[in-house]
C-alpha cells in the first residue's frame, strides 16, 4: 500500500509493506491495558482539566443523600420548578411540577440528609403549544389524564420553612393559582435574591451558573432543573456563604417597591440608568429594593438627584417573604422626602 503526501517534504511518498504492518497487541495484554487507561474518558477529562486552555463540563448527577443530619439547627427548604403551557397565569396552566425537599444545616448552609422528591405531569385541559413542546419535550400524549397529587404536595409544602425557585415571580403565581397552600409559605428567588453579577458570574441563568461550576444537564425538565439548582445553591459564594444560606437569611428582610411619584420628566434618563422601570399602567418609574438600608439609601439618592428642593410624596409597597414574588399586594404606604 502506498500513501502519497502531496504537501510532504520534496513531495515524497511513503510505502508501507503489508508484511511489515505493525501488530496490534491483544486486548488483554499489558500494553493494551495501558492504552485503554490512557484513553479512557475520565483520564482524558482529568488531563484536560488541569490544562489552562480547556474547561471540562461533567454531566450533573442528582444527589439523593447529602450525608448525616447534624444535631444542630436545620431548616427545611423546597426547591421547586414548573413547566407550563405559557407565560400568562390567567390563561395558561401547569403541565409539570417538581419539588425537592431537603434539610439545610443553618451552621454551614449545606443540604443534609435524604432528599424527598416529587414530580408529576398535569393535564392542562387544553392543547400544549408546539413552541412549549419544542422547549420542554412535553407533548399532549404525556400529560393526558395526569393529575398532580394534591395531598402529597400539600403535605410537603406545609412542612417547609422556605420555597425556592429560580424565577419565583413566574413559578409562585402559577402554583398559588393551582394550590392555595403555596401562598402560606415564605418564598425566595435564586435568580433575583442573589446578586450573581456581584458574585462574578456572567449570567444569572441556571444553565450558565451550572456551567461555571463544571456541570451540564438536560434543561427544561422540572425535576432535572431542581437538582441542578440545589447543587448550584450548595456551592459557596464569594464570601464563603452558600446560596442556600443567603436565601434563608433573606426571608427575614422585606423587599420594597418604591415608586418615584411625580418625578420630573427630565430625570427619566437618570432613573433608567439607576435601574428604575417604567410602569405603563401607573405611568411612574419604580424600583425594587431589598432591605431597609437599601431603601434609606435610595431615598437619599432621589432627594439629591431627582427631586432636589421640591417636596415629594412617594408610594411605597413593602413585601415580606409571604407576599414576595406573588401577584398579591404588600403593605402600601407613602413616604415624604
């Protein structure tokens, strides 16, 4: 057999005589075993992981047990995700609900003990749009005749100290519309409740956060998303605190929706740059603030940068974790500056 290399040195050809072909060692020989070891997937992954030009992603493996439960204080957290027929809670319906229930050691912020899981489809009583099937992989045949086990869900929710979702502003209204028990528990949002940009992350999307921590997974199925979120929140943040610890501590803080009522038109660019959003219905700029210190700081900024010497009466809505991320109103008041 002759192999010609047109771009080789002096346009040479290399001839390999069949009688001199290299003999491949038997598969059970020591040499073969060495090759197998060197070329195993894990060996290659480990070799690349220490090279500065490569980043290795491993498939996320769900954890159903996080080790012994300590003698100290714990809190029970539910990690929740839903898939729905669309975005409008008034018209659309849940088609899949998943929950992980796990104890969290308050001393370390880490999950402990076994993880209780719940996952079920629900027939929405209407066709699933093709766009939703494309995203989730869930079609009409999978949900036909299926129902959420209400008794099981109620039992799990009533035992929880906190419910966490990675877009609680979406999941909470849908679950409350389906089962009122969800309105009776504190909620927090792992998307909005942690400043991921300040933590050095390029995005707050769950897939991106998992990739940063070395994992990939099949997204847009509720239970898989829950396992991914739990492992992301069990990882330490910059200050060493876990995401779970941060969200648990956040339940004691109120969030405030502050409306810059009567702000002059010429301040719109400053307000927008500050992170205010325009409420088209109320025709007012507003922002969301976490905690009393942030509220006090914002009032000072509004006085200095927006209203100046003019007096203003601002609309304030205080939301505790029992109302936060729902479509229910918090405590409404006004504040003078």
